[in-house]
């Protein structure tokens, strides 16, 4: 006669709960590490983009003996090297850089030979634009029927910047895509809209007296770029190429200018006037309103997306700071807690004060 076995063929409920609890603890321990690894990969991708932009800038300079200038634009003054609206632009800094970031076919869709005043009453865009100078480049249509300005440029997007590249958009094939990188005007004078943020007036070293870089003369420029038709030559960077910011990360939904897109002349200018990662109520943030001038939901003050000294400042979604490419092409991560004066000296190409190497990776 066979004896019945007393061996169990399954786990008890208690054993299952213990196993589940152990698995839960392991997952809880591993998730932060996985998340940190993913962010490290995204940050590295952003860094590689900046290295590519830095190399492109230096190659451009070697080709044309100057960094790429912004689109010529005249704002009621005669200081733009004699240019007026009629001599108006061929797009922004990144438009000039396209052939150097593997976007040569796209560059050749832009007509760089014509200029003049335009409004938006032209197909296929329609509407009016109140006599602002508009550029033929801004309305260029690629062979696929899309506006060139709506093309997404991989080298200009940081994976860590968790924002819609069509940040202000209704038509994916017409409206502008943004960039996550901006060119530096340094410690330029900066008055905010309605003077709502007087805390950061800029021009710390009296080297950048033109408000928001609305000029095209070297002696008015703190950094290596202006909004007008001027950009530095390496010989203009008298503080040293390894001591001056050229390009850095920014968040395109944090300013009313950045939503104009990577192609536009009046979109990607950034200053060191506002501290790194200064908080701004931007597009998609709780409390934001497009009717920002009158709506209390988007309050006045330095957090407003038209407080240009702080909204047009370098920002990232990396923890603790942002990444920059210097004029020599090297990439540096700067802490959001960096000394404010030191940070502005890094933005200024000619303040005359040597910084040494202590500021790096702080």
C-alpha cells in the first residue's frame, strides 16, 4: 500500500506575499538608478549636440572669418552698419549654421539673395503682421510642402528638455519648431517688458550698453553675438576663448521670443543677466496665459515670460545647472549656484578680468 506524500506543490499565501514584497523593494531600489541612468544618457546626448554646435561654429568661423551673425534687423535706429528694413534679414544664427550641422539640403531651400519688408499676407501663411520685418527665409517651403521653419533639427533638440518642439503650434507643417540651445549675448543691458523685473538690469561691466543687443556694433556687445547684424571674430574675444560662453541650453517654452523657432532672427538670443535655471511661468506651466499682459494668472514680475532679463536666460531640466559650449568648442556644466559675477564674466568677451580654471565644473 502506497503512502500519501505530505510534500506541498505550491507556495503558501504568506510565502507569495513575502516574495512580492522582496520584488517590490528591489524595484523601488532600482528605479532611481534606472531613472538616473536614463537622465545621464539624455544629458550626454545634449552635451554631444553642444559639441556638434561648437564644432560647427568654429568651422563656420574658419570659413567666413566670423561667427555666424544674426539676421540684420533695424529697430528705428541707424546703427546696424548702415542696414535698414530694406536690407533686412536672412534668418537667425542657426539658419547660417545649417550646412555645418549636416543640414545642407535644408539650407539650400532658403533664399539668401533677396530681402525687404514682408507681411504675412502671402500664401500659404495668410494673416497680417503689423509691418514687422519678415524674412523670405521665414516663409520658405521645402520640397515636401512643409515650411522649412517647421522642420525638426535633431542637433538643436535636447532630450532632457521635456517640451513639445511645436510649442506654440496649430499646423505641424507650417508653424515653427523650436531649439533647446541659444547663442550668448553675455551681460547685455536688459530692460524687461513694462520694466517688471528691474532686479537684473544687465551690463555689469559697462561693455554691453545696447538694450537686448538691438545693435550691430562691436563696442555695444558684451558677448559674442547681438540681435543685430554682428557676431564676434575670435580676435574680439580678448578674455580668452576658453573663458567665454558661446552657446548654452535654454528652455523654449519659457520666453515669448523662443516660440518663434530655430529659423527666426528674433528667437534664440540668450543672456547671462538672469541666473541659470531662474524659474519662469512659461507655456504649458500652471497659471500660464497667452493673454499675459492683462491676465493675473501669469503674474507680473521676474517669473513672467516677458521678463526678458530672466526669461531669456540659460536654463535646462538637468538637475542643478545647465550645459554650455565655450568659444574654444569645449562643453562645460555650470552650477545654478555659480557666483553671479563670475557667471556674467563668463558671458562677457572683454571684461578684462582673468578667471583661471576654478569656475569649471563647479
